[in-house]
């Protein structure tokens, strides 16, 4: 048995409950579980079944809430996390054509910004750099810039995490190198006229380790590649991170902010 719940103060409490399956079998959701939510050690309510193993409580947790999820189905599972306070990107700037790479005969720009780290807590972050294409009806499409194609050289804080070689889809890092101070970031990027936004998440410790383990798992299994390489070069399986008592999965949380990047010629 396992369950997953990624909580944030902008959304209701949602939990997916499932059962592990064989490598050639489809996902196995559990639709008859009893799912309970506790906020700051006080019973909040029973989550309602929605569909395909998804249970929901139409209540949004608040910043600094301790949320515990208990799942009863052929035994009991539980997981707990704390909703972190939001963090903000400051002084963002993208300057075009600051570096020239002779080997590829290409120019690169520099993206800089800073983050103020709370000295009272141990902090973890996740970041996505992207542009947005506006569509009809007020919707938009996101184009991620977090890849070795767009980022020619990641910041030293990202390099220190040791995740870059595993091709992460987002950037996640701790405050180890700027604990309680201002973290200054500088990325050498491919030249673009549209470095629009940075989404910064302040994430729980459980979320941080979940992303680290999953990134290595996805790279090792080559989940993002196609063709015969999947058959020839897949690595040994890796254990996934879990903070669930009595089962597998993850109960984690984040708070999110969005900053528009200022571009300079």
C-alpha cells in the first residue's frame, strides 16, 4: 500500500491511495480506503472519495500548519508534513550576450537574482525558469528553460546539490550555502528575448528528498527517452524516498510565488 499527498496553501487537501503493481501491470488505485486529515494534531475531517484512488477534503491548509494524513485500508498508513512559508525572488535581471563560447560560436546571456533565507528555519527550495505563450480564453502554454540546452552553466549552489548530471526537470536546493543570509544566483543561459518568469517554491524537507530520489530514479530508468536505448542502457533500480509509516509514498508540502524577470539589452 502507498499514498501520495503534495499539499500547498492554495489548494484543497488531496490524497492518492494505491497498491504497488507488477512491472507490466497498470497502476492499482484503492477506492475503498478511509482517509483522515489532522491539522495541528486536531482531527479536521474525513476526505471524500472522488475517483481512481483520489480522495479530497475541500479545505486549504494554512502556512505553518502541521498536516497529518492517515489512511486505513488493510492496515494503517500515516504521513506528516509542515506547510512552509513562501519565499521570494528579488532583483531578477537577464542580460543578453555577456559570454561568447568559441567552440560552438554562440553567445550566452546571464540571469541573476537573489533569495532572502529565513535564519530561523532550515529551508529548501524548488525553482522553474520559463516563458509563457498566451493563448485564447486567458490560458497559456509554459516553455521550461530548466535543461542543459538553455542553461549553459548552472549556478554554484545548483552544482553543489549534485543533481545537474541527472537532468532534473526543475531545480531544487537547500540553504546550505547561504543559511540565514542572502543567496545570490547567477546562471549563464542561451540567448533569448523571452526570459519571462521564475516560479520559486519554498518546499518541505520531505518534498526536497522526494524530488532528489525521483530525479535519480527517472534518469537511471531513462523514463524521458525513447527507443532502443531504454532496452540496452537502463541501470539498476533505485529505492525511492518515503516518509510514510506503515506503507510507501510521500506526504510533503510547498508554498509558491511567481516573479517576472527584467530583461536588459
